[in-house]
C-alpha cells in the first residue's frame, strides 16, 4: 500500500515498500494543471503526465479534485519510439499510478484528506483511496 516517504534526494515521494514502487513529482508542465511524475520499480521507469481537475459532487456538493492521464509511458517531449512500456502492460501500470496519485493528492497530502477528496478518472471510472484498500 502506498504511503508518503522521504526520497533519496531528501524530498518527498509516494512509496510502496512491498513492491518497492516509487512515484515522484518531477515538474509541473507549462500547460496549466499538468504535473509530470516518474514511477520507478527496480529498472522500470515510467514517466507520465496527469492533469489536475476540480469538480463538485452533484449530490453532496462536496468539492473534489481528480487526475486524468495526459501521457503515459513516455512524455510528449520524448523522441518517438523511446517509450519502454509494452502496450499490454499499460493498464497494470496505470492502475498502479492511479493508486499513487490518490495518495499524492495535491502535494503529497492525499492521506491527510477525506478519502473522496482525491480521485483518478481511469477507463471511465473514478477511483479513490477506498478502491485501493485504504480504510479511510
């Protein structure tokens, strides 16, 4: 299960000790609300861009934020053919990235927020921390 941890450079990261998977924010893209992340597990390195969106629950009126993937496995600035992610593995890694993003929240604060506050829209469905096994 992902948690907030200290990165090798002394900054923060989202980390899952069981799989030794790490996700760090590398920069914010020039396009507004797009953040660039790097997910690593062993020798596997997967860059991705996620757009931060805001919405309100139509029933409760509670505001929430959600991420959508803009690019995954390679970035728009990468040279064509430089992505190392096999197409058959993309869904698995996107779900892993989604779990990390709900923990990341807005700025490594996802575990401090109510579980419905941070979401990821993936394959037409909103995911929250509760969908990834967090109790609250």
